[in-house]
C-alpha cells in the first residue's frame, strides 16, 4: 500500500524537477552567461600564460576572471595560488588559501606540501598558521553529509569481490534510491555546488558527488540520464566546466579518455609473485601524448566543448600534457582522462607511437 502511494509521488516530483530545473537554468542564463563566459575566457588565457611561463600575465588574467563571479571555482583558486606562490605574492596566496580552507581544504595539505614551505616561513604564512583553526567552513554541513552518505552507500557493495556478479541487484536498488534522493535534494536545496557542499579533501577537484553520476554512465546499467542536468548546471555556473564535461561524457556516452602513455612491456613472471606484483617489466615507454581526431570528429567535438565554455580539443590536450610534466599546476581536465596502454609486441608499440601526437 505504501509503495503504491509513494512511487507516483516520486515520478511526479521527477517530472516537476526536470521542468523547474530547465526553467531556472534558462532564467539564470539570461543574467549570468555573459559573465560566466568572460570568467572562462580569462581563466583560459591565464592557463595559456602558465603554459608559456609568463606567470605575471597569468596572475593578471586570474584576477580579471575572478572579478566576473562572486565565488571562483576551487580548481582556479588553487592554480592561481600556485602562480602567486611562484611570484612570491604571499598576501594573495593567503587570501586564496582562506577561501579554499572555507570550502574544506585540510590545512594539513598545506603543511606537508613542499611547494608551500617558503610561504609558511613568511610573515603571511605564519599568520595563517596561527589563525587557520578559526576559519570556519562556509558550506552546508548537513547537505555535504547527505551526499557523503549516498557515496558511501554507492560504494558499499561495489568494493566487494565480484561485486556485480554477487550483488548486482543490491547495487541497482541502491542506485535507484540514490537517484531519487539526489533529485529530491537538488529540488529542495539546489544543485550541490562547491559553495553548498564543499570540496574533496584530497584536492582532486572532482565534485564530491562524482561517483553518483559516473555510475549512471551510458549503457545497460544506466537508470537515469543526468546529461542535460549536467549541461545546464555548467551553463549556469553551478559546476566547473572541466568536471561537468567529463561527467557529461560519461553519462551520455561521449569520449572521455584522451591522454595516453604507450609502454612496450615483456611478461617475465606468470606466478604474480609478491616480488613482482605487476607481473611485467617495462622495456620502453613513450612520452605522454594523445590520438588526434579526424577533422570532422574534431569539429563536432569542438562544437560540444564550446557549449561547455571549454577551449578546443587540441589546445586543452597540449595544456594537459604540460600539466603532466609540471605537476604543481592542475591543468589536465580530469585525471581519469589519462591512461596507460600496455603493448606486448614491439611492432604494436612502434605502430602506436606513429599515431600519437606529442
């Protein structure tokens, strides 16, 4: 009796949610899209200047970018922090670190990171050491907790051996419950932005809810298509465009693996002994590179990227390759977009190298 009463209500809420979300998204676009585009244009220019080792100019463009939005995204705050560290502009470093600490960045991450060592010995750094415990989180703790509980439920059976074979029905049931709960929360509390629920304590800059969307990837296990919700919330500034585009591609069946590192390996141990858990030795490794798209595919991909305020495919990958070698900066769009391809024959390795752009 209870199920018969509640499920029509949930379906009605889902439909109302979709209508309200689209209406609100278009309303916000009227007021914020111009500023949001200017924000991203300036962050792209700042990143380009980092790529060309012109940090003074990068600082100026980040400052310009931040003037267009009330609250910059954490990833951009962090990159601008690193720029100011290298420029020894420690007042600016303190200001952006306070904003990150308010969003949930652990102070321990600053203390143990070698890149912050000079700053922590400065007058500005010592002040932050003294006052960091007084900095209060500005996000909604109850909303964050609900999201984290859903992620924990999402992972409960998935982390067990033979998860989908033994617990497939339980995983689907939890996913259905999480979808309904997430839609209800967004309907009542708004989209779970960084300002609403904070950031990942590990500073991956992936949204805390990422797994809930990833596990609704395009395919036979998908129970709800979040693609339009993600697109609209990138367009209205609720989710950072790089993260939003990665999740959009996962749930809509688009491309998401871009950066590759090809290895020529030789199998030497079929016993998988503890002394050699990877079961191979690498004989030769290419530099990081990417597979270029055919002109028509690239044109199609760049049109999609433009809709998400992203730079074109080739430019973003060149910056990502730079970011892999300059790990202080978070310039790769998403760490899940890099992959290592293991090739077991020399001729396969040679063929793959010819196809990769470096």
